[in-house]
């Protein structure tokens, strides 16, 4: 949790210190500026102490080296099981499981879900922990019954909303809330009737809500994720807005893939006819 809060605290201290740097300050303000400088230095020292163990893991994630990443984070989780380590471990396990057949995926995904749940137990205000808990709970629902999947969907949406609340600058969390809305909005009439038979108030969402979340994610971080652009194209097409759908499909197809998932997205986009 401390590592997550450091950048914000450092920024606050630097802004405060900078505000008085341009002109001579009265003694009281000078003392305040000095205190802010000391606070920034203290946070910088703490950042240096906690950053390397997470920076190494993040470098492995960025290079798609998920096996080594999981090994490193399992060792970290045994030594210091804080939320920042645990949600990263959950994420790494999820990525490790993705290319496997369903039978081999399930135990890995369930382990990942346990780590995400523990991360939330340790820090309920950790946005990434909410995000990966929701992702994994949704995936676990696919291994069970239809009623379990629908029941989980309410909790999934709640945690995506909490991820957006606690990490308002995270485009991926906003994208995932859009994915939830899109999947619910495109349910067939038969699927909606089945959901209504199981629950008095089944999940509901509209294409406009999904598009709104996808566009918000693009505003936060333009071109951050080809999948977001593909889903915008699909959502607009389903809403009957062909010009917008073609525009976002073109943006998706011009993206440079950075991960195996991006490559699969571009293959899917190349087959989409609008």
C-alpha cells in the first residue's frame, strides 16, 4: 500500500515546494517549503526501498516472461505478502493460464483469485486488486454453471466500479467496466429471459454505457490497448453507427501489437466486416 501512495505524496510535496521557489518567501513559508522538501526526501527514500522488488516484477511482466514473474512473486508473497505483491501475483498467474486449455487453466485461475482476494483483505482501497479480483472472478464463473456466472456478474461489476473509484487514472479499469456493459448489453433475448428466471433483477446495461466507458478510457490514455478500439468498433456497429465503427476499426488495425493478446486482437479485427 505504501508503494502505491508514494507517487501521489511525492507529487504533492514537489508542487508545494515549487510554489514558493520563484520568489523569496517569508520565514514561515520558508519553513513550510523546507518541511515539504524534507517530506519529499523522506518519501523518495521510502520509494527507493520498496520500488526495486516491484520494478523487477513489472519488468518481467512487460517482457511477457510470466513463468519467471510468477516464481519471483511467489517468493515475494511468502516473504512480504502485501497487496502490491499479491495483485501482481494474481495478474501473473492469470496471464500464465491464458494460453492453456480450460482444464489446465482452472486450478491456476482459482489460485490467482485467492491471491487477489487476499490483496483486497490487506488493502481494500487498492484499485488494481479490485480490478484483478473482478477479472478473475469473471473467469472462474466460466468454469461453473450459468446461474453461478450470472450471480458472479453483479460482484464483478461492483469491483470494476471500485477499481475505477480507487484508480481513476487507470484506463484499463474503465475499459473493463465497458466490457462488462457491452457483454450484458448484447445478450440475446433468450439469454435475458434465462437470467430473469434465475434472478428477480438480472444484470442490465446499454450499448451507450459501454461506448461511454470505452471512449473515457481512450481519453485517459489514447491508443493504449487495441482491444479497446476493436470493442468500440463492434459496439458502434451493433448500435448502427457504421461511420464511427469504421473509424475505430481503422485505428485498431493501425496499432502496433505489443503482446500476444494484441496480435490476436489484430487478427480478429482483420476479419471484422462493417
